[in-house]
């Protein structure tokens, strides 16, 4: 496995992890600021 392939693999994994974390954090902060959503 060459260096470029490792770099792309690490980049992809970090991108996936960080985007999931960002979505969770946005949802968490929204719920803290505005309250939990009401069930219909």
C-alpha cells in the first residue's frame, strides 16, 4: 500500500467521522437551546 492510498484512506475515514460528529453536535445544541422536539 503506497503513501497516497494511505493518505486517501485516512482522509476518507476522518471526513466520515468528523461529518457525523458535526451533525450530532448540531442536533445536540439545537435540542439544548430550543428544547426536545414534541412527539406527534
